[in-house]
C-alpha cells in the first residue's frame, strides 16, 4: 500500500447491521416497513407529524438494545493509532460509532440523539420520545423535530467533507448501497482528486465500478482486517 497520510471513511447502515439495526434496503428493512416519502421527507412530517415522530422514537428507543460491533471498534482503533489525518463520515443516525470508541464522527445525515427546535432553531442532545411533544430545553416551545436530514434537505458539513475528499490519499466506503446522493458521489470526487478507493460491503454496491478495489463480506470481519493492514503498513 503506497504511503497513506490522509484517509476519508464513509459508513452506511451496513456497518450497524451486525449490531442488529435494520438497514434501509435489505429485505424487511426500514424502507420496506415504511414509505420513504411518508417518514423521511419534510412533506411527510408536515402531513403526519405523529407518524414521523413515532418512527424516529421507535428507532431511538431501539438504540438501547443494541451494541457496537467489531467494525465500529476497529475504526475507533484506527482513530487512536493512525498517525495521519482521518475523517470518519457516517450516513447513519445511530450512535454506535461513538459507543464503539470513535471520538470524531461527522454525522452528515444527523443523529437520532439530537433534537432540532423549529421555534428557536437550537439543537439539543436528546434521548427521549418526541411524539408526546416535549418542550424544547432552550425555549420551552413544543416544536422539536428529529435532527436528521430528510430527502430534499441539505446534508450537514458538506464543505468540510468535500475539502477532505480533495486531500485524501485513500477513500474507504463501508456498508452502504451507494443509492443516496450526495454521499454516493463521494467515491468519484475522491478518485478524481487522486485518491485510492476501496469498498468494503456485503455485496457490490450501486457504485462498485467506481472503486479501485472492492472486498465483499460482513463489515465485522472485513473492517478489523483492513484496519490491521493499514496500521501495520
Ligand atoms: C439532497 C437520514 C439537496 C434519515 C437519509 C443527485 C444529487 C443530489 C441529490 C439527489 C440526486 N439524485 C437524487 C437526489 C435526492 C436524494 C437522493 O439521493 N435520492 C435517492 C433515493 C436517488 N438525496 C437527498 O435528498 C439528499 N439531499 O440531495 O439535498 C442538495 C444536495 C447536495 C447539495 C445541495 C443540495 C439527502 C439524503 C439524505 C436522506 N436521509 N437518512 C434516516 O436515517 O431516517 S437516507 C438513508 O439512506 C441513510 O442515511 C443513507 O444515507 C441512505 C442509504 O442507506 P445505506 O446507509 O446505504 O443503507 P442501505 O440499506 O441502502 O444499504 C446498506 C448496505 O449495507 C447494502 O449495500 C448492504 O449490502 C450492506 N450490508 C448489509 N449488511 C452488511 C452490509 N455491509 C457490510 N456488512 C454487513 N453485515
């Protein structure tokens, strides 16, 4: 492996699958149980806030029942031991990267454990249900929404992500179908800027052709092995 001094990692629902969190597009996954436009769009929230708040309450409550897996803890080891620059970007709204030991996690699609107040626009750490319309911790208005990025909304920290992709020597995509943009376009951004690109996924993603290398299997096996390779290079 040539000298790697800057790595960008993108993770998706597949890295949390072995922890027992449903992915979106697998059989019986989240989007089969619910229509995207009903639960993951601003229009769906405006149409039926109780349905949407209940959908996210269910997913937030489920976090207490799951644990990080070997892929999460391997990325935390990489953060501790890799001497170069590392940016971990996740599409996931769960907190398993943090509970697996990663300190620096960029949640480009927001977090289940964050609440956004539609009145004062302040974000607060949040771990309770929202369907009962609790007061905002800051302004007391009963106008909290999940602090997650719905379809049609702008993902967070895009400037920072694109700047890191331009500098990266290596871009690694873990556990994502490559179905959702702009995240699905990161591999092309990185490759065009000169990075090596690696896909670690259970099966070929929609963007697999854009990667220099692809390894297919469960993240719980592939990620610790890859981290060991990088740290012993
Ligand atoms: C936006 C948060 C405007 C909420 C989510 C072209 C350009 C730009 C935008 C678009 C475009 N074309 C269309 C769009 C619009 C849209 C889009 O991409 N639509 C798709 C359906 C075509 N994008 C948007 O609306 C985005 N916003 O475009 O704003 C803009 C953009 C840029 C600049 C200016 C303006 C916002 C999208 C975010 C939506 N929010 N989630 C929530 O969680 O409820 S999306 C949700 O699905 C996830 O966050 C994730 O991002 C996405 C994809 O899910 P994955 O993580 O990949 O999961 P999936 O189930 O699909 O796949 C799992 C993979 O894991 C599989 O491949 C499987 O094989 C693998 N796997 C399974 N088990 C394992 C495993 N791998 C390893 N080990 C295992 N054990």
